[in-house]
């Protein structure tokens, strides 16, 4: 029975996961070793609660109850000892994830489940960082977590049927639809999304059209809710590039990053979080490209 969830990492994904955990009825501790990041997350989560009430996604009473189930901490060891499920949501870098899993393995209860929020990395490899691969799984949430309906649940080589069933139930209590799949690089969604986003950069590089024209063609012609450049700027072009490099190393040439994407990242044009990516977010809310 999962009651207490610890979310490690208070970035965009971590704070969203913590929010849907609390609104789903779980006691949640959001952990980050950086106090400034934790304070920023606290302010953003308060804003998400306010918007949820304003737009009638949750009632005032539900929001108050969820906030009462919500704690913030900089002490991972202490938080891990209280958890039934620990969801790691740190950056997609092996050494960081390895450090987190080694720490939680040491301090978590024996019956605690481990989940990694990753869009491409191997839950089998991540499971090897601890000593409970049968209780380790990937939960791929999507940005923004409180709005996107899917959690892609990815079984590692040794993930048990029981773990997959427990995590599916947790995700559903968070209000999410789920798919349960077996591990392969990129899973389902990242493989498709990276291909589309990378091809859009090749099109831009070749002068086929403007970002606005390419995004509009994809949205209206293929019925995508966001164009590939809009989505890339939202998730971060650096994150997209990291995913492409990983998939290129695992799956070959079709995932080779477009040189223009690499150029944008080198220039610090990372998307919304830096103020400028494919589009310029510093001028107005419509993000008109210079």
C-alpha cells in the first residue's frame, strides 16, 4: 500500500510530480539539496494550486487538503527512510542518478519501490545502482505534469509484475492514463518526439520554411497540439539534444542531432527557461521570433 511518496529533484518535472502526488491523495515530500531551488519550487507549486482552484480543476477544500499532505526537505536520507515510493526526477545525467539511487538504497525501507522519471535512460541500468532491481521501474511523466494525461511506465529487465501493477495504480490515483511497456532506448514517445523535433531542425536549417510555418503545418496538418519548435522550447533544447545524443549512440544515424540544434544550444538558446530558443520569449507572450 503506497501512502508516502518522496520526489527527488524540485525542477520543473519534480515539482509537477509532487503536485499530482499530493492532489492524488498521497503524502508527499519534495526533496532538493539546493535550498534556493526548493524555495522556487514552493512558490511555483503554490501558483499551480491557485490556478487549479481558479480554473475549477480542484476545489478549495481539495487544494487545502493536498497542501496539508505536502512537505519540503533538503535531507534526502531522512526523507527516504519514510517513503513507500521514491520517484527520482533529477537531470538526465548518469552520475547524478547513480548518486541518488545509491543514497536512497542505503536509507530506504526494504519494501520501498524506486521509480525514475526519465524519457530515454535505461531503468535496467538505473536499477543496478541499487540492490532491488525487481522493485525499480521508470515513470515517464510529461511536461507540464499537472496538465499532460499520460505516464509511460517502463519495465526494466528485472522489474516484477507486482511492481508494474503497483506503479500503474499509483499513476492512476494521480489522475493519469498509463501505458506499460518494456524497456528499449527512447521508449515509445521519446523516439517519435525526438525524430519529429530533429527533422524540424533539419527543415529549418535547409531553409524549407520559418519556425512559425513549420509549426503551423505540423499542428494543422497532422493534428499535433503543439508544433515541434514550440514543444522543443518548452522541454528545453539542451534536454532535447541530450536525448538525441543518447538515442544516436543506441539506435544509429536516424537520431544524429541536427547541426543547427547543436548550434542553438551552444549559443545558450535553450528555450523558454533561458528566454530564447527557436522563439524569443523576452519581447512578448506571443514569443515572436527575431
